[in-house]
């Protein structure tokens, strides 16, 4: 663990002479990394330090700003005018968020190899588990709140039947990558059919009909076509849309067979898909290259609605569509004929989820400025966060 260290030297002559000696050494605390950008002293021997920190638990004292302005998790309320930094989660970056569809107060956040859980809508958090592999995603079974699936880098699919307390590999039939290890980027439980689970892997797309006990690789979609997004039609059982590195595919028989959909042009590789629950046949696809597209005929034709790169998409039951661009969430209530930026400006949106009327966004790691004053003996007189990224 790296922590910024302040070293104060006293010398009889010039500060760079060989006779200089260290009077004291002090580390700037916190669980994340810190850097020192500048150090100054006054006539009384007090030392002032300024730098940047990734820590959300910097040991502040007499702080002008007691909490970091940035963290890996934010909550947006209502129409987006109000938002909160969920610094109490202690997560400097969040690469995946999931909410329990049967209990919207239960949330899971993935950061690196760690899974954190909240049972009260994000007010308090605790680490639920840590796996031996980097975790790409986590899915809560739509029919059983205690059943979770995690997709990992090199470990494939892991399954928990006790809300994340214990985990076991579930890779029977998952195709391996070129290095012989399974890489699973997305896992999703079918909200219409108990036991049906889908896994998007480095070596193709797989389906399980028995809760992950066994998997069958999909042969109608070419191997090593990277699937990155999946959406289940809320109005039609068995209708599923799949975004992958060669475009978009659709199934009307619960993922048993797939057909390619037309694409609006080159570089149409959907990173996210959302289906409008109020308007059958209307869906949205977000791409990192060419922005957001809308279809009103089940994916047959597409219209570009914004050129901003889109990495995450959600639609709620009131007609709102939320699009996660790089550093802002875009909100539209008219199918992206128009939209409004909402929430905070962040360093990069990785994931979003809706729960209990709130929108939660997980972001990339970012640093905050800190400033501290130490007396001549090296004791901290005050330390504060200052500003944001």
C-alpha cells in the first residue's frame, strides 16, 4: 500500500548540503494512495502539505471539507436535481452495480475482486465477499434473492446460494478462452423463466437451463464474438436482445435460437441495451463509438439520437430513459428526442442500476485534493479534503 510520506530535513547551511538530517518522518494516512504536490513552511516551523488522494478515509482533523468530493458510487434522486456521494460505501471505484429485483433496498457493488452489499438502499455497506479473480459483473436471480452469479476474469462463473457469503465455481460447459481459462463478462438471469441464465464469455455466448449447473454454448453466434449487453423484453416472454462486437441479435424463443438484426452503419457495437416498457417495440442501444440509437420496430430500423458515447442504459416504468455517457448521466422522457444532463460530473461511468426510485451510478477511480498543516514536531494540526478531482 502506498502512502505519501513527508520528510522534514534540518541543516546548518543550505537545504541540500550533505549535513542535512531528518528531524521527523510522517505518513499521510488513508487506505488509498496519496501523492504530495507541494510542501511549505512558515517562520514558526509549521509545515503545510498539499497533494492528491484516492482515500475516502483520509484521517481529517478540524476539516473544512470532511468528506471526499469524489467516490466510486453516487445516488441520483427524483428528476436528477438532487444527488448524493455515497462515500460511506468506502469504494473508490465501482465497475458493476446490481439491485435485488425482489427487494430494491438490497444493492451489490463490485470493485476489483470485492463485492459489497447494502440492505438499506445504500445508507450502510459491508463487504459480502472477495473472490480470487477480478469480477466483471454480478447478477441477482430474479426468482431467488439469495442466489447470485458473478462473472470473472479467468475464473468463469461463480454462484452463491446464500446472498454472497460463500461461492463456488459453476463452469460446466463454459467455453475457455485462448489461455484455457474462462472469462465471463456478463451474467443475466431470465426474468420470465426460473433457472434460465445467460453468460457472455470471451469464447462466445452460453445458456443454462438449470441455474448454472450446466451450460450450452450458443452455435448460431460465432465463437469469439464478444457479447457485451443483453436485455429481456418486459412485454414479451422469450424475446431477448443481445449486443455484441458484430452488431445486434434477437431471440424470440428464450435464447434457443438467434437471428441477426440490421445495423445502422459501421461501428455499431452496442455496449448497452434498454427496452421501453411503455412502448412495445421501442428499444435503445448505446455504443462507445457512435452514440445512442433508437428503434421503434423491434430493432429493424435505427435512428441516431445523440453522438455522445454511451456505456450504460436504463429505462424505468414511468417512461424515463437514463444513458450513462463518459462523465454525465443523460435523462430523457421523450425517447431521446431531447435530453438533460443530471447528477454529478464524474471521471467515468462504468455501471448504473435503478432501485427504490433512485438511480445509482458506479464510476471509475478519481482523486481528491487534500491540504494539511503539521506543527514543528510533525503532529497534525488540521487536515482536510479540498475540492474534487
